C-alpha cells in the first residue's frame, strides 16, 4: 500500500501484528460484529474456532480474496478486501455463521447473521450454501435466504441488489455473474 502515515497504527493492528491470515480475519470480523453485549474477544474466539475446525472456511476465504483481487479493477492490494470491502467481510461472516449452523449452534449463527446484516447491509442466511471464489461487489441490500445455493468454485459475482423473493429459490451455477 502507498505509505499513509495517518493509517500506520491501523495497518499494524489489523494486519501486521497478526501471526496468521486466519488471525487477521478473526480480528477484523470480531471488531465489526461485536456490540455492547457481545465483546470482540468472545466473537474472535468463535471465529477462530470455526476457522480451526474447518479447513474449508480458510480455503474459501482465500479463494474469495483472490476473486475480489482478480475481478475488481479498483482492488490493488489483497489487504483491501480484508480491511474495506463489506461484501468480502459479509461473506466471511456467513462462512462462520454457516459453520455454527451446521454445528447445531443456530442462535449464535443467527446473531452473527443479524450483526453482519446490520454492519455490512448484506443478509445471508446461515443455512444458505455458498461456494468459494465468490465476490459480492457493492452488495448493499443483498438478501440470500436459507434455501439458496451456489455452484462450485468461482460461483458468482454479485454486482448490486440481487434478491430472491418468496416466489422462487435462487440457485446459482458455476461462473455466473448476477447483477
């Protein structure tokens, strides 16, 4: 990144002080998703538990990061989606919530879904099945319900409001761009 002295401590605390990529992800999400009742330390512990329990989460996160870097011409550095892209952060929050859902921890999964919706403006039900290599670009107002699914790697790229109503179920195949 271009040297920006004002942000030196920000970059240090959000990326440089972490000994692993998963630690940096957990820190970013926990700081965003916490609230006055559930502190960042508690959320961070849950996120680390999910990432450490499922290699698929970390693999999907790396694939999503590559998708953001490859598909968004304004993305110059891999750190940008991690630090600033709400679509990327919402997707990683969903991956944790989905893992919690599969572990029969629905209440905490719904808490994370709710907080992600409030913070990022993107609402993805924990039961929705989303592939890896996904990019949600300018995703304000995106709603993905519990019966939605996406295909294998590089599943989809959402440009803006992509919603599904009660009349149909959204199933997105491989290499689809939805806008």
